[in-house]
């Protein structure tokens, strides 16, 4: 059996397989299929300062190679999370990473400060794909200075490992990565969804109530792998890669590109046991390729040569 443990700075995981925020709720639904403790970590759905009802329906639209969503960060708010969801996750034995979001820098800071008072949270993941209402709706994650502001504010009140989740809807994702690392991000996760739209050819109406939404699934994987590789060249911090992972080969691609861990998102909807299954399949891949540790894959794109081809 290979060594699957990984270190993302201060954050230590038993294996590199996590689940992406927004696709796993707070774990209850999937816990009927397997123990959440089998995963490297559970990354929760977004938690905001107050309860959010999300966008108007329809909020999901299937595409040929993924889904569009416009959920709108629906969640019960930080106090409900602390009273109901976090205790459940702690009892499950899961390593808990909490995704946080806000409409203003002050909201991000307030959520992080409140969570800093709780026990059992391994790390925060800051979702900077939210529009800043004070700045006329400009998305935090598309403007480096704004991304720095929210990252620095959270860093001031959150003492644990800090992850910032990057949006792909930018011209230069490496520039954004450098900005948030300078502001205190210890780990980066990428990519978030790509903005998209779908129209019903019979009704001539948008398929989403919000008109546009976020595209996820296999369609975005080549973009995600490229961006992970780019960011790995630009900054010296660990990366959690995500975007269209549905098979162990996808996991390996992200690791070779420079990710230390990965998140499974849309694939959970098609196959509820996928994340758990990938843990075992990754171990089998390493054994087949005569590797003893997952660390031997990380950032090794282009370095395998003939050695690996003789193993398959």
C-alpha cells in the first residue's frame, strides 16, 4: 500500500482527495454511502454571516459535459453552521475545511472571526468569486487589489491554515495568485466555475433563473489543469486542484501539473461514492506504476520519461 499522506503547509491530510465546496453540502447526504473520515478532507458549502436563500430557480442546467449552476450560495448562516453542521462533521471524523463567502470585506472578516472561536476546523477556504456590493458588484476574485483586501482581512482574524479559492474568470490567474499569497494565503484552490449560459431552443428562454451561472464538470478540466500548472510556476504555496475530476487519471493529471491535493465536485452528483473510490484507485495507480508515495507525482509533468511507460 502506497503512502497517500500529503502536507499543504500546516494542513496535513491522510490522502489528497477532498470534495469541492458547493457539491457536498455539509456531508449528511453522502455519509449514507461511506464514512466521511475516509476522505482527505470535506470542504463545506459556503458559509456566510447571515442565512442566504440563493438565486431564483431554475438553478441547475445540465450540459453535454457538466452542469451550469446559479445556486447563489444558499446556506443557513454561520450560527446555524456552528450549532448544527460543525458538530455533525466533527462526530463523523472528517477533516473539516470551511468555505466562507461575503458581500463585503467586513462580512468575510466577521465570518472568519466567528469561526476562529470554534474548535475542530482544520482550515478556511475563502471564496473570492463573490461580488462586492460596496464596489458596485465587482467580483473580489477578478481584481488583484480587491482580492488582497479580503485575504488580508481574513488573515488578521483567522490563525489557522488559510486557503483562497481562485476564479478562472480572469485574464491572468498567476497575477491573482501572487496577490493573495502576498496578502497571507498559505494554500490556493483552483479553479472555481467558469461563467456560462444556456438557452432553451423551444422556449427561447435562458435555462437558469439567474440567466448566467457557473460551468463545472469535465468540460472545464483542460482549462483547470492549465491554470494549476501556471499557478504552480508562479507561487511557492501548495495547491488544491479541481475542475472536472471523474476518474483517477484526472487526479493524476492535476498532481502532475503541480497540485498537492484535489477536490471532486460535479462528479459527486453522478457517482455519490466517487471521492471515496478515488482514494483506493489512486493507491492502485501508484502501486501499478511502482511508486511508493503520492509525493512522487506532484509537479512531475514532463519528467517521467521512459520509466513510467515500461510500467503500464
